[in-house]
């Protein structure tokens, strides 16, 4: 038997700060339970979850947190979270290395000359194109209601991990399996998950831009490079305007930038051996990397960080999924609105016990009277008809008052009729008025009209009625059609 | 908006007529009160409150049954023999007298509640013959001065004498009569009942109409949720693939367990308990899983997967091209595309080789369709079951009639069968493909089938 932890420890588990994002934990526990086929019950956890908040989503999350801790699912989730952190480190290291490698575009040979427009395109275009692609994918995902994995890198990572973890460990261990399924659900199906994957991608590109900037700064510090530009179609005015636009935010950072004269002096065919001009072009290049490479990624990282926090906080599970649907009655019990307005003072009174069935039979020439429903009397008997109305009752009582010479009076009671107090009252008045033996014959017309248990209870009630009215138990019989 | 107020409704009737049953079914609460075929089961006045919206509340009070109505009518006349006394004054005089505390204590509770209410719902067991004791009850109710709606219960029973009851009630001057079987639920009857309550309580007419709209919306929501639950279970069962030789891997047990869980979910959705359904064992046939390499749908999915992988590879290559300031002339894009498709194809091949020699069991298409049919029929029966019903529903062991749109449902089930990773029950964790899309499509198809079943 599983050791049950004390209540305080359950409360701690419910309110503890989750080691992995709460929605991921919630999804993992759902998958684990769905594989089990039913919601696991623990009254202490349920009570603590109900106390965690007024809404179902909060309660589901609190319950999942407590169960994940109790059933060691947190360990499987932590392993995935560790893989995520490792992937982040790899992305940063790879980004930095590629960035540093990109800086080797700075020429080495002396006299070194570099086309400034080529350099800008090579260092910034992939980064900006990828950012644009990410933004378009995000827009498309939000327009179609989610589902896209945030970025190409994210999507590729997701599928790569899926293939890698399709191994035996997940197959054998239901916890690992649930954690893995939840990983996919969280990262592909929630805003926070998609933003988390995008964080990975932005970290990679940020590292790449920083690596490129660092490498360029290092190489430009050690090498003397003459920057030039050349164009067949564009004149110096157009290039000058472009450089001016690009340089404006760089100048705002306080970095020296080339002027229109500098642009004119740096044309492919111009000869300008000016160290200050070289430095201005060098700072322009580094500034462009900072403003158009690093800054957008820092902003994107901040945006995704905020989306992760917001998404995790605002996550609402799909309550129509079976795993969550089953939790509604457990975590949102409907308060009982019923109240007793007029109590029964005789509450708890037991129904009287009755004697067992009699095997005797009333005399053949007895008088028979049916209650409420027309029932056939035996052929030799005197059929007094059916008591339906108040008048029928009064007529029979008047007849009895005249002391008819009947060998017996048989009250024929249909099983389908309810032996209520009104009937009991009438039977009691018959017992009082009759001067001949009274029998009660319980007519069981249709065996299947009532379920067996109800049939037995009804017979018992008729017997009790007869005995209470004063009919001897031996004269209460059952008659089957 | 009208001033919020509380409307009091007393549910009155002869003992065992189904007063508590009426409340159970109207409230969708099988736990309300106590229901049995024995007399005097309810011995106290128990009330519950329905929120009609806009602050309007409807209090429904269940009362002990009237048992000795002939004696009661006599006692009422004895309490105030004046021929000019009004019915309400006579009732009050009776309630203030000693008999209301002794012989007729049970009836007194019901009458006290009747006088405190705005409306009485008088419940009649329509299987009963129209007896004198009931005529006396009509007379007592009519004399109370309270508006009264007669609810004919158990009208779906072949023994019901609905026409005779209507005739007797009209003869007694009672024309507000409606049929509502508390065991065999009929939404149209419920609509008529609330409409009549609205007519008898003009101040509550608009709110009763809103309640009806809400009930209709709830029914629709329940039907859609039922379709979703069935779709999820079907995908779980159809996609489940179990290696035949794997230890502890029993296909039949897992599928039966999942079907039982589905039944429990559907019962809970319609506010019934597990004991309301005697779920028989699922007749199961399993088939050895074989992959038809020329299956059109499979080839389509394969082509889509390879195309997507190639596109991703090409996109990654394009970035490399950009890194070289496009001096590579698009070579990286071409190589990336080829690599993407190649990696996809090789990983599929490696997977097949790794699994080589292992036979898998999977339920066959007929079994999957059977589960769908049985679940849809269960929903149909639950939506027509009153919450007062005592006899459990029996599971169907044979189902011949196909569902509406079953061909399309079968197509989605075949789609699920190609993706073992979609089953929550199996060991596969392959999330490839779009399970949600399959569940969504199945839900829509099953919802249409449910609409057909419920309206048919």
C-alpha cells in the first residue's frame, strides 16, 4: 500500500513553485491519467486543489502539480527541461561560433579592401530574413489559432527531439511517455510553448550577431581595411541616402558614421587614404551589427520572454478533452442547494416487519371486492365489483351493516395499486364493519410490471397494511394470474 | 429588466405519483430526494432553487404525498363547515386544527407549502385509473385558489391512460394539463411544461423563456461534448497498436478499458452515475497490422511529409546561401532540400528496419465502427433518459444499423489506424501528423450523426 503523506506536505506540493512550466506539468499529468483510463483520486490533493483557487484551470494546475510530485512525474519533466537548457547552450555556442566565423569576411590581404554593401548583406541579411520569417509565421499561427512551432529552427528542433526520444526509455516508462507527449503539446499547442521555442531561435541569432560583432571588432582592430562601395545602377546620391538612413540610429548611439562626403570619397574608383574615414566606416559596420543584428533579437527575446510569462499565466486547458473533462465534477463540485423546509418529526421510523406468505385459501363462496382496479373474482364467489369512488365505499359499508351471510369477505388488492393510508383507512373500516372473516388477496397480475425488488416491497407493504387493519396474517394471500 | 424575485412552486400529488422523480428530471439531478415505488417515501418538504437569470429564482418544493384524500376532504369540510367559507380559509382552518398535527400531518405539510407557493405542479401517475381519491384531490387543489398545472407522469408507458386523465381533469374544470414523463425524457414535453409555468406565472414568463433557451444551449453543448469524447476514444482505440509478443500488452483489455471510460464520461456528461449503465463486454476482433504500401491515403501522407521535409531543408540551405552573400548561387538551398527529404526517408526506413519482424495487433475497422455505433446509441439513450429512471440501461451487443455519415467516420478511423502515436493507450509517442485535426473532423462527423439520431 502506498504511504500517504501528511496534509501539510500535500498543501506544500500544491502551492510549490513548479520546476517546469505549469501548463506543461498539467498536460503531462493529463496524458499520464489518460493512459491509465481514469482520473486518479486522492481526497487530500483534491481538497488542496479546490482551496488553490476559484476557477477550474487553477485547480487543475494545482492538482497536476501535486500529483506530478507524488508520482515522480516531475523527474521525467525535469529531464526534458534539462534537455531544453542544453539545447539553449548549444544554440548559443553554435551561434557565437558561426558569428565569429562570419567575421572572417573581413579581408586579410594587404592592402585589404572590402565592399561595405556586401559586408552588410552577408552579416545582417540572414539574421533579418530569419526574423522576418519568424514574424510572418507567428502572424500566420495567430491568424489560424496557433499550432505553428514558432520558427523553422524551433520546428526542426521539435521534430529532431521527437525522433531522438522515440527510443526505448519512453516506450517502457509511462512517466517518460507522458512527459514527452506533453512536451510536444506544450511547445506546439500553446502560446507560451511556441514563444519558448522561439527564445531558443532568438538566442541563437543573438549569439550569432554578437559573435559577428565581436569578431569584426577584433579583426578591424588588428587589420587595416579600406571600405568602398560600387554600383552600376545606383549613383552616389542614392547610396548616400541609404547610408544616411542606416547611419541615423547608429549615430544616435554616439558612434562616428560616414558623411555624404565620405560616401562620395569611398566609391570603388576613388582613392582616399584617410585613417579617420576607415575608422568611421569600421564603426558604421559595428554599429549596423548592433542596431540591425543585436537589437532586434534582444527585443524579440524580451517579447518572447514576456509571451512565455503571459502565456503560462493565461494558459487555460481545453476542458473538452476527456482527461480534463473528467476533473470537472471532482474539482468543481456543485454545492447542494436543497434544504428541508418542513421536516418530518417521525424521521427514521422503520417499516413494520410482516409475517411470511400464507398458503391458505378463502372459502370458495366468499364475497369478493376489488380495490381500485377491476379484478376477476373466482367463478363460485360473489363478485361485489370494484371500489373506485367514495360512493362505492359507502355502499359496501352500508351492505356490511346489514350483516350479509357471507362465509368471508375477500379484499382483492391489485399489486399495481399503492397501499396508501386512504386504502388502509377503508380496509380498517371494512374490518370493523364486517361480521365475517376478512381476507386480503394480493393480485399479482403482471409479474414483469415491477422489478423484482419493487414487487417484493409492494407485497410487503400490502401485507403490512392488512395486518395493521386487523386481518390475520394467515388470511393474507398472494394470487397470481 | 423586471425586479428580481423568488417564485415558489409546490410539487403536490398523490403518494407515489412521481413528485420527487419530476424534480430529479427537471433538475437533472439523480441524487435529489429519495425515489421508490413504496408509499410515503418523501416525508418532509424539501426545496431546491433554480437560477432563472436576471436575479429571478425559482424555488421548487417537493412535498410528502397526499395519501388519504377522501379523509382529508372530509376533514377540511369539518374544519370550517360554513358553506360560504373560501377554499383557502378552509385550508387554513384545517391547518390550524389538531388533525393537521396528527392523522393528516403528512397532507398538512403539502397543503401548507401549497398555500405558501405561487404555483402548484400537481403530479399524476397516468398509469393509474382515474379514481375517486384523485377527484377529491382535484377539488382540494381547485379550492386553494392557487394556479395549478397538472403534470401527467409516466405517459410513455403502454399502461398510461393519458386521454382518460385529460378528460377527467377537463371535466373537473382543470385545463392546465401537460405531459412530462420523468423516466423517458422528452425535450418537447419539458419545453411545454416551462411554457405553461410561464403562462401561469406571468411575471416569470420571460425568465422561463430564457431558461428554455439555456436548456436548449446546454443540450447542444452536451451533444458536441459527447461527440468530442467519442472522437477522442475512437482515435485512441483505432490508433492503438500493440506488439503481439510484448509482455503485458493486451489489446483487448486496453480497448475495453477505454470504451468503459468513454461510457463513464458520457454518463457523467448527462449527469448519470455508472450504475445507470450495465455496460456489456465489447465484442472484440483484432487483426494483425499490415501496411499496404500502395494505400492511396498513405502515399498522400508520405508525399506530404517528404515535401515538407524538403522545404524545410531548402529553407535552411537558403539561409546558408544568404550567409555567403549568395555567392554560392543557391547550391546550399538545393542541397538542403535534398538532405531534408533524404533524412525523412532514411529515418522512416531505419524505423521500419528496427521494428522488422515484430507483428502488431490492432482492432479491425468493424470493431472501431461498432464502438462508434454503441457510443452514439448510448448518447441517444442518455439524452432520452429521465433522472428518475431506476432501471439501468443495457449495453448493445449487436448493432446492425450504420450511423449517418459512417463512411466518412470510417475514413477518419482508418487515418487514425495509420498513426499509432495518436493513441494515448499505446507505447508509441510519435506525435507526427495531426491528431487534433483527426479528432476535430471525427467530432464534427459524430455530432452530425448524433443530430440525426436525436432528431430521427
